[in-house]
């Protein structure tokens, strides 16, 4: 039975500190160069999609099922068969989708930009308002927060619970403050916690009563079919249908892409929304482009066939990712379980594990990892402006390194957690003695 570090005497902590320092120097001498900073697919995952490059060639008929020549201009919202494929993936009707290029993040940026310069469905453009605010679920996705921050929008943190955002806070803020124009959400296998929103949370979102008529939920369902296990899945209520049932059909923009399904740099992004929202968006889109890459849309359909082909493909992805997640979780439990110096999530899908250290330790842990050759996501990145008020949250991204390297990196991470935690506890004892 492990003894929690908080129960150790000063002499015991000093002895432990000496041992950890020796072990840390040993790992520093290994001259590691490992990267766990972002949720990038590994080479083996990318290899699964290589056949996509063979489904089209110079002899291939490049007309879509409605006769459109995919080599040419036109088709603003996407070819029919690609709309069907993405609609099945996103659990919506094809006429409620617009297909874009490879990046859903780019679509989100465009959506914020359009709202800022031209407003939402006839409402005042945000650039003409004295104050604009956005709710940010924390810990959350740093690139979301960066978009609104870039436009000078005030990011307002809302705590993430095991069931999703704290909806008591969301409901209160949204109903009382017309300056709040939206909320960033990753509802399934959330970045970084891996939590999925409960049925009640989704229903409460759909029944929000915003003070701002142009308030929108930015529903980034990036990991909609990204399960780690064949049977033990998280399930998510479909938000567009739930909003329609609640009498709020225009309340949500739903985003997704094939970035972590096929090739991250060459996938298909999509936005799903009410017909009213789509008409508003298309007024801008037809000025911005004549149409997105229809050849790539056709390539995806020819490769996957339908949603069943896509889900079978994702099972192969899971076979690569699952051992990595389980290895990290196992090492964290073996090294840190029972010590009272950290907690972590064990998600059923997605790309991340969220780790919480003792308060005031995250930056030092990440720094020690870097000095020993393991690059982590910057501490604080999961909060707007990079400012974690507790300096405790660290995002772990297991996907990219080879399994053997990942195990080494996880052991080093656990060692750094111990080392920094002992330093903090000793410093606390010294402060107490001085007082």
C-alpha cells in the first residue's frame, strides 16, 4: 500500500527527493527527443488511408452521381455523395450541411470572422458592439480560445464537469448577459478531458434562453466516431434535432471533419446547422469561393464507400491508439496511484488524457520533462490566454510517438510529477516552519 506524499515526514521527503533527483539525471542522460505536445496521428494511422491515393487516377470517371464534373468549378455546398457520407457521420440530414476544405478549425475561424464583420442573421456585427464575450469550457481546446482572443473577444472560463460544462453557470451567464455571443464546446471525448456530455447537458444546451438573439453554440464534434473500444462507446444526443425539438432550431453550429480519419492535411471539413443559418452563411460563402475541392470529396467517397466503411476504418485506428492510451494510463496508475499528487482521466475515445497535478506544479512538471527531452503541451494551454489559475492541468497526447517511446515518455512524466510534488511539499513545510 503506497503512502500518500502528504503523509510523509520531512526526512522521508528529503530522502525521496534525493532518489528522484538521481533517477531524473539518469533519464536526462538518455538524450531523449520525444514529442507528446499535440494530438497528431502517427505514421501507422496515416498508412491506413494510403489506399485513398489509388482510388482516383487519370483513367477514372470523375463525375459525381448527379453528373457534376468534379474537375471543374461549381457546387458550393458539396457533391451529393460526399454530403451523404458526412451527414451520416455527423448524424444530420444532407441538406443541413455545407462541405468545406480540409480544416474544420478554418471553418470555425470563418464563422467567427463573418459574425464579427457582418453579424449573424441580420443582427449587429460584433465589431460595432462595445463588448463581445465568449464562454470557454475549461480545461479546453487552446486553438478555439485563440480564435476568439484574436478578434479581441473576451473569453470567459466555465468549468468542465464529468457530465460536460457546468450548465448552472452556462444558463445563468447566457440568459443574463447579451454580450455573450457563443460558447466553445467539444462535446464528445472532449479535448483534453476525454469526457462526453451527458444527455441532460445536451438537452439543457438545446433549451438555453440567450439574452443575445445572435448567440450560437459552437459544437465542435471533432471526435464523433473516434472510439477506442469496439463496444464500450460514449453516446451523444444529436444537438440539431434536440434544438429543433426545444423550439431553438437556429441555436447551434455543428462542426466536424475527417482530419483524424483520413489525412489531417487533406480531409473534408463540414458545418451543419439549421436551414436559416445555412442561408445566412451561403450569402458570404458564394463571395468567398466558387466551390471547394470536389475531387477530394469524390476520393473520400470512393475510398470509404459509406459510413460503414468509415467506421470499419476507425476500428483499425482504434487498434493502433488503444494500446497507447492503456500504456499511459497503466504507467500513471503504477507510478502515481495512491500518492495523492495527481489525478487523470481514462477516456473511451478521442486523442487526449487530462492530468491534474498539485496546485502550482504544472509548469514546473512540463519544464522538467522538456529538460529531459520530452515535449508536452504547454502548461496552461487548456485555459484562455494560457492562464490556468491553479497551474495544475496538463494535456497528455499519446497518439504520435511509437509505443516504446511513449512508455519511456510516460515514465519520465510520472517521475517529473513526483519530483516537483516533493519539492512543493518540502517548500510548504519550510514556509510553515517560518510562520
